[in-house]
C-alpha cells in the first residue's frame, strides 16, 4: 500500500512539473510527421541522401514518422551508372519501400487529419513522378494525390517541408507561397538548376534566394524549404540545410 501511494505521488509530481514547464511526454505529444517519397534514386526517384537526412533529423527530434509514396508507375527508370533510361519500368511505391525499409503505405491513405506535418524530400522523382515538371515546366501537372495532400495540410494550417526540386510542387499547387531552390543564377556551375527559380515566379509564387545550408520559412503558409542538391556541394552541407528545415517544421507543430 505504501509503495503504491508513493508511486502515485511521484507520477503526480512529474506530471505537474511537465505541465508547469511546458514540457511534453515523448510517448504522447511528439509530432506525427508524414514523409512522401517519389522512388529510390536521384535521377528517377527520391534523392537517397536527402531522404535519409530527413529521416535522421526527424528521428533525432523524437517525431513519430510514417512514410508514403504514390502507387503508380515511374515516368522511367534510369541506370545510375550511365545516366540513361533503361527497361523495364518500376513502381514508385515499391521502389520507395527500399528507403523506408519496407514500412510504407500508399499515398492515397495519407490524411492530414492524422498528422502534424508533411515533408517531401527532393530528387528528380518529384519532377517526374510526383509531377510532370521535368517535361512540361511551368505547364506541369501535379499528381492528384500529391495535390490533395498539399492542399489538405495547407488548409489545416499544418506545416509542409520540401527540399531540392520539390518546392515546385508547392509553387504550383499553392500559388502565392514563398519557397527557395537556392540561387536564381548558376554562379559558375554551383547552381546548375538555377532556372527553376524563374519557373517558380512564372507559376505565381515567390522565389527567395538562400544558401544550401539555409532554409526559408514562409510563416504565412507554414511552408519550409531548403535547396539541398540543387547546389553542387559537399554532402554535409546538404545535411545541414535539411536539418534546419526539419527543425523549423517541428517548431511549427508545437
């Protein structure tokens, strides 16, 4: 009886201390974050380093993470040793499962009501599988489930994180938002995809110039973006920029 009363007293004191100091229980109140992948591989899917950096930093934050991808065929498959298309084609969900270690669900099952935030790593899959930006530029179409997810999270005022080329998705679906893909000038080859900044403006959104280790926070729309591999640079700098993006996304969920 004495031990039971003592245990109850200790739990009560701990709970009151947590509430008084604005802390939270890691098991109950950590952010629930959805990560949306677009395949596996920089040239035809999610950029693996970007996806990994996103997941590592979410893990470090204590977030409860679930991974999703559209159950569709890829635009094409690229032989990454040659940079050339190859056969046969592959499924985006099946390929994304490689990064997710098998723990993945179809994007059609993702509902904003069940999560606090969503993050889209980059890679050409965002421009080939999640949209047609790689082929159609500013006239691109966004995958229907991707568009629905972006609009649901935005409508619920829940944060959206995107890196590398993925910010074009928000620029198209949520015109008027502010995003970054780095620089609007190639700067001697440092930013080989600088023309994307102009495309973002043409789609009715605003591009904000940022370095690779920085991120841009659109507080009004709760959109956080970072350039990642839009820049030719060291991998650790990509990691640093994504780390900052994840921190800002998590901060917005509090």
